[in-house]
C-alpha cells in the first residue's frame, strides 16, 4: 500500500493531467466547502488548491476560534488551523488548546483510544460524534478517533463544554460533547497528495481525489487513502495504519440534498504500557515493552498488541418541503473490532476456568514453555471482540413566523461480543494462534471473559425556539426522553449469575436564552441536563480471575444513570477581535468513576465501576482571538474550576472520607496561548499549553504536577510548477522535549492506606496508572495540489 501511494504521487506529478486555478487568481472569492451546492452554485468559478490558505489569512486566531451564536458555550477549530498541525494529529490532540480540555498526544502516531477530560468529565462521560454518527464504543464509550478520519479530511472540530446537543445520538454524554465534520467534496476536480516523514521512523503517505461536479448531475465526491507507520517511541514495537475516507453528495433541488460518507481503518500497534508513579520515577520514558524475551516476561513485545479495525457509513438527507417545513433523515452504522493480545501467566495447577477449579492444565507436561520448577505458564491472551452500533435519526422542522418547532426521533441498536483464548509461549517468546489454546478439565477453555451484550434505545426530543425583537432575543426550550434496554450475558463455567437485564427511562430538559444587543455583542443564559448510562460489563456482571476463581470486579449494587444539571451565563463579542467569557456551575448525581488496574502478572487490565455519589463544580472560562494584523493573529484561552465530591464512598465494609475532595483529572487551572502568521506564502502557528495539578485518586492522596508543553508548525507555499501547487511544512511537537505525565489511565480510590470513617479500620490502597505525554517530535511534509 505504501509503495502504491508513493508511486501514484510520482505519476501524478509527472503526468499533470488535472488543471487547477492559482490561489492568487481570485483572492476575494475563496472556496467554500459547503455540504452541497445547487447546480447554479456548483457552476460558479471558485478558487481551488490553495483556497483554505486564503481563508485562513482572514480568520480570527488563525482558525483557533470560530464565531458562535448559540445560547451555550461552544469552542471550534477550523480546517485552516487543523491543516497547519502534524498530519498524524488526532481529534483529542487538536482540541488540547480549547478551554476546559485536558488532553495530550501519546506519541507521533497512535491508533488506540485516547484519554481526555472536559470540565472534570472523564472520556467515558463525553459524547463524541462524527458527521452525526456516534463515534465511541457503544458499551465502554472508549473513543477510537484515530480510526475515524484523516486530519487532512477534517472540516471542523467543535467542543461543547457544558452541555449536549438535544438531538445528538449519544447516551453517555453527561455534560460535554466533541463533534467533528468531514471536509466535503470540492466543486472542481482536484488531486491532493502529501508525503510526511519524521522522528521515530514516522511517515505518512496521503492522497485525495475530488471529482468536482460530475457532468451536470449535481453529484460531487471524493475518495482518499493513507498509510502511516511509526516506531513505538518508548519500548519496542511499531504502529501501522491503513485508512480510507470517501463521500458522495447529490443536490436534488434548492434546499434538498443527500450525502453518503464512508470510512475504513485497519491498524496494528504494540501495547502502550502505563506506569504507576513508582514505575515512572524508576524508568521514566523508557517504560515500555521489551525487545528480548526471557521466561515469564509478560512485557515482551511479541505478546502485546492491539489490532484495531473500524468501518463506518452514513447516509444523510435534508429535504425542504416549503412553507417552513423540512426534514433531516440520517441512517448510520459504525463497527469497531479487535483483537487485542496481552502477556499473561496462567497457573499450571489449581487455577480456574471462570469460577470452576481445575487440578492441572490439560496435557501440561507437553505444553510449549512448560518448566516443572515454575508454577505458572507464560501465555498470551487473545481477546477477540467487536461492537456495532446502527441507528436512524429523524428530525422534523416547522418554522412559522417567530417560532421554530423541532421534533426528533432516534432509534439505536447496538451489540457487542468478546471472548478470550490463551496460547502457551515457548522459550523463544513465540506462540501459535492456529495451535490449540489452553484448556483444563478435559477440554474446558481457560477464559475470564466470554460476554455478549445487546442494547436497544428509543429517544424522543421536542424543541421549540421563539424569536423576538427582530431575532435579537431567542428563547429555546426542549426535552429529550430516552428509553433504553441493555442486557449482558457472561458464559463462564461455574458462574450462576450469568445474565443481567436493565431498563432505564431518562428525561433531560434544557432551556437556552440568548440576547444580542447588536451584531457584535451577545449574552446567553442556559440550564441544561445530561446523562450517562453505566458503562461496560462491570456495571452489570462480575468478572473472574483464573488465579483465584473469585470476582475481580463486581456489578453496581445501585444501577442508576449518572445525571448532570448545568447552569451557564456567558458573554460573546465579535468585532475588532472575538471573545467569549462564561461562568458555569453543575451538580452531578450517581457520578461514575471507572477504577482501572493491571491484573497481577499481566498487561491486561481490570475495570471496576464505582458509584461515587454526588459531585459539584463551578468555574469560569475565557477565550479570545484577534483578527489578523500584519498577517499576525493571536489566541488565548483559560479556565479556573473548583470541584468537590459530595459523598464518602463505600469501601470494604466501611467508608472512605472522600467527601469534599477534588475530582480526579480536574485541574483547577488550565490555559493556552496561540500565535499564527500567514501572508499567503509563509505560514506558521505556535501554541503553548498549561495544565495544572491533577489528582489520581478519590482520596486525593496521589497526584501528578502541572506541566507546560509547546508546539510549532510552519511552512511555505512553493512557486507553482506548471499545474502543480506544492507546499512544504515542518511540525515540532513538545518543544523542549518535556518529559511529563499528561493524565491518568486508571484511577483508584486511594493510593495510601486510609482509615475507615465508621470503624477506623485500615483500608489498603492501590496504585493509579498514568499516560506518558509525547516526546519531542519533528515531522516534515511535502504536499501538492493538481
């Protein structure tokens, strides 16, 4: 695939088969990537190739801030900013400059799910959508954004910090939502190619072909393909990813159009290891997989990895019927799959398959790697899994005079399956996935997880927006009502409680009030609600250890959705510069925290969902961007937030004194600065981020210090050669090569021994694990438009 893309690039440069317009030929009419154009619009001459660069010279903050008019706090990044960043950027790494967001890149390239916090909400509590599709695992809420869309194809990324769109197809978004759009097909035929290379053997090849309008049919499309690879920058292993994006649009009539969007990813990478604080102090950035195997080494690179696949497709339609009536209809399907594999040590004798004990593994004396002097057998656990989520969203609109009524129905069907097999590892660290897996008691598979899950969800939303004083005052009120049925089965030997069915009904109202003094000044007040269905198998059924046969995680004793009520008041200005200032307060009930820890002698993790009770937070955030002055524009954002837990948490027959403690992963201070230059030839963007101290335990007895990182990207548009418009770009990530822990991978209740509130007995702790931030990375990119 890589050779094919490189060869295609060379051929396209040589042939020069496509004619394009110079960017400077029409500087006053930059290309607009509208979702769909009518025939008349599509036929109009547009600038192309360098069109986005022309637009970026006029945007506030170099595209780091986009004008908003909604009655809630939203921050957006435009494509003009995204295209200046590293070509291996993910949605999470891009939004780290946005107020309230705590996120950092793990390395020059990654394909695994990411960690993120917004206003103290953890990644599982944040809704993520791509072009109106739910983009997270429908049961665990893990996000695989590196598998969704290439950064070259991202149109805009939006962060809704304190609320959720009432029509959004998410059921885990307590109080924050991240949405992304695809850069839609261009009006004129165009070919864009790019080749990148950099630190740690990182390279990416990308090609995109835009058809332009096909004949006079009103149909436009694009298809792109990319190949990327990189070494694991810490420890052994590498990362490889193949990705395809495509879209096709059709205009039916003025105001009515359809769009089909498709994506495919096939990726493989070694396993990132997440250190405890002690591991970090001992090994630092060298904490990773081993390249040489020794007997019992579960951290060997050959035993650990993630093979991630993703396929998604959606058909979006907008129909205008006149008389103020219109309909949006969207069908979608999103699939993610593995397998993952981990190093394990399985007992040769007196172990367990599920909860059933075995005397010896079958044929244990002839198993590869067996050593009579060692009680455990080094193995690899192959965890095969998939999730699929399909749905239909219908939203009807009726606009009559000063009133706009919206009604939405969303149906979602999701399923998940996961199973495990263990294979013995020989003295050289090799294993055979086509061989016989480990069994006991005459053929019983060693297994800790053999689950199936089904979910059906029906959501109804009614929203009414009224405009007064010539649209200067708007009052928007609505409610969403969700009925969800979720069932899990766990088919393990000796397990009696193997099925769980839960039904929930959740109403979530909202009201938004927005007043514009004039086109430049706006104030808004809102009260919104959001909810989060409990995540993962551990919320409903127990998991069992092959070492002890006992439960490693227990289902929630009080199965209730997390619920959040938020109030915001904000002010926006859009004139000589752009600014947004917002104060917020929220209360959360049944706050759910997932405590994650490594299984002893393994790189596999155990998750325990905890109902932490109530939580409250208040804070203030600000965002400011200047218009270009002498081709220079600036950006600044910041947030102060105070959080406190409202309850002591039940623990080992007693309670931990967590009441009044600060929420995990919620720094009090965070902020960023940005500076952009763009004169039409030279361009560059510098960003600086600060993240304050973050607690890693509910008892606040372990934390990571605040840190500062800086990124720089700059480049030049090279002279046009015939019909080719080339450009070169250099990106530097983590200037200064700061070695830091960026966030938490797995929280715990307490790291140190604490005393119970009721009895005063000693309650032992466990160590949190952390995410190591990316090192200093340099990436150079040469691209061209034809």
